[in-house]
C-alpha cells in the first residue's frame, strides 16, 4: 500500500487484492482511527457498528494494558447526581477502588463499571477494565470508544440501545448537542449520555464538531 500526494492532501492506494477481498468501491465512505502513532485503522462506515465496537474498541482498551500501574487518583467517571434544575456534574471513583474488586469469574458488566453499566475511564483505568470486560467486548455486550480527550467511553448494550433510540428520536438532526444539556432535557445521566454520543459517533450516526459538542447525522 502506497501513500502519495493528492492536491493538498495525502491519498492511499489500495492494492487490487485488498480491494477485491474487502469489496471496496469508488465513493465508499471510511473512517480513520489512530491506535498509536504510525498505526491507523481504516473502517467502512457500513461496518462501524460491528467492527469498531467488537474489534477496534477492544484493541483500544487492550492498548492501555501496556501502561504503568494505576495510581490512587486515576479517575473513572461514575453516575452523576444533581438536582433537576442544575447541570449534572460527574462524580468519580479512583482506579484503586476498581482494583479492590478483584477480578472474579462471571463478574457482571455493572459490577465492573461501578454499578452503572457505563463509565468514562482514563488510560490507566482502562487497563483494568479491558481485562475484566474482554469477554463482553468480544461478544458485543459492551461498546466503547476513545474520545478526542483521550478518555475511554464504555457502555453496555443494554444501557446504550434505549438511550440511543431516545436521542435519535427526540433531538433534531443538525442541532448541537452538549452532553450535560442533553442529559437534563432527556432526564438521563450525563455520563451515560456522553458515552452514548461517543458510540453514535463511532458508528457514523453522529459527528463531534468540536471537543464535547456533537451533532446527529442523516
């Protein structure tokens, strides 16, 4: 595979064998994901739902396994509690607290993610969760994505699907979506909404216009 200059951009030449085996056609739309410097993954938007969530997400979380051991103050975003007339503010639990719940066989998704079925993890916390969630990630029971803020957004399928349907049906396409405001309008948890929007983005159903501001796509 060769990279060459095309106008002001760089283009990639896909070999005939790869085009045939992957059934790549002219005008197909793809997304690029950077796993680490020099390691890029190109995924068809049509395959984002299955491929990204079951494979690429697992790779992103497993990448955190190479990081140093987590410290006491590594944050994991947890359920946010706030009065209905105020902006929800995520509370945090340390990675050390997650470690205290030593891995056990058949541990539930909720137990791994602090009892909520969703969480925002930084890299050190993702190191722990990736080991615990390996089975669920590989079987499509948990979805995850790495945000522009280098955090890992993880949510169970059970939590994601009804919220995604609510977001898509109740928020007008083209409208800017801020997780905190959307959570208040939908009467949902702010962290849960943020996780859901990140997965919708990975699936090609939403765009992160700039850090923390999303928009649904047609």
